[in-house]
C-alpha cells in the first residue's frame, strides 16, 4: 500500500532572513552535542520521528551512523527541558557554503509548548555561523530544509515564521511504513 506525500523545500539566503522566536524561559536550553554519538542520535531520531514516519535511517548500521555524524560541519543541537531531551536539529554542510537542517523536531510530549520555535531559531542561527566552529569551511551562504505532509501540523508554520521561504514542492508516492514509536499510550 502507498501514500501520497507532498515535500516542501524552504530556504534562507541571508542571516537577516532569520526571525527568532520569543524565548521560552529558563527551563529550556539548547546545547550542541559535541561528541558524535550514534546511540544518542538514533534515540533522538526514533523518539522524534517515530510518530511521523521517519524511517530512512532506521536500517543504518552503527558504522553508517558514525560516518554520517562524523563528517566535518555536521552538528547535533538538542533542546532540553529541565534536563530532559525534548527535541533536536541536525545540521550538515555541503562544504561549499550551504547548510541543511537535515532533521528537526520535538518528541511528541514536548510539542505545542513553543519549544520548537526556539529550537529552530537556535539551530538556524548555528547554521549561519557554522564556519566559525569549523576552520576550513567557507561561510554559510544558504540554509535550507525540507518538510512533508507526514510531519506535524505546525511544522510549515514554524519554518515560515522563522523566515524560511518556499523554493520547491514535490508530490510523490511512498510505501506506507510502520515506525517504532511512539509506544501505545504515549503523547501524540
């Protein structure tokens, strides 16, 4: 069985495009996970994407996760609420001045509490200054991401509010796939 999926690609072409969200208070922090950890990244990936059908990385081996996370200019930024992981953003550069927000989202129990706008603001700002942390990489000229009709209902609105502009739309068929979460009874 297949489902129709619309994928939207959005971009910023200047740091001035970023419109930060209002702060969410002292209980929420966003911290870079500076040591690449396949275990932690896989946890974040499945916890955030489990109810919105993220499956593209589930079959990756440990070595493939290490390779993906260990590339120069790849960073994971994690939102915490009172010490508990609430969501994350993964950044990756093409090495030529374009940074993609490859993955972005919140664990279901943390959605709808303004954490997503704050996390996206921080992640986008860190995409713009990525070269400051990675000697040898050129300055960022473009930040982009994609979202699709399988993602949460507020994803597109959050991206637009942060200053991302639509540059491409694609519609296609994908196999309907089961995902590992959330657990029955989990928020979502």
